């Protein structure tokens, strides 16, 4: 998964350093994220980003862009589309997204860019701070 495994690496570090923080692997996202959000007032999503700056840069998004639900296919829903659908269904926790820039992510790879790997502790710290809020 290469740089796209940034979220899993953050999750592993959170489990090690902050065992009181509940973590869930959202897998490939899509509609499967909706039931994972039920019952929570606030969630923090950690994911790799692409095309949003320098590789390894950590960014926090508090305002998720509005998005329309695709009318022909629900197979490739992104985070904005899933959150829009969840809100329509009455599931509306506060959402914070912590993104780690992974650059262009080619097909399957077992190697994570050193800049992405170096960003994992910072992203984990930010998640812990967001959860404490």
C-alpha cells in the first residue's frame, strides 16, 4: 500500500502510545464508513492525501467540502460523499480529517516514502490532541 498506508501506520502508533483512544480501520472507505460513525459525536479520520502539497506534509481539515452524491455509481465514494450521505441519513458527528500528503500513489507497493513515514508521529500527536478536545 506504500504511502497510502499512512492512516494504518498512524493507527498502529496511536494504539501503542495512546491505548485509551478507540481506533477503527475504515478499510477502503465507501459506504462501509457510515455504520462506523454511528453513536459518535466526533470522529477523526486519518488518510493519505494526494496533490495537496509537499510529500509528508500533515494537514488538518475541519471543514469537509460539500459534495453531491454521484447519481450513477456508489462504488467509489470519497470521504466528502460518504459524509454527505451520512448527514442525509441523520448521522452527523463532528468530523476532523488529518491528511498526510503521499504524493502520486502508484499501484501496489510495500515501500512508504521516508517523508511520509517521518510524518506518522506528528499526525498521531495531532489525532490525540483532537480526541482530547
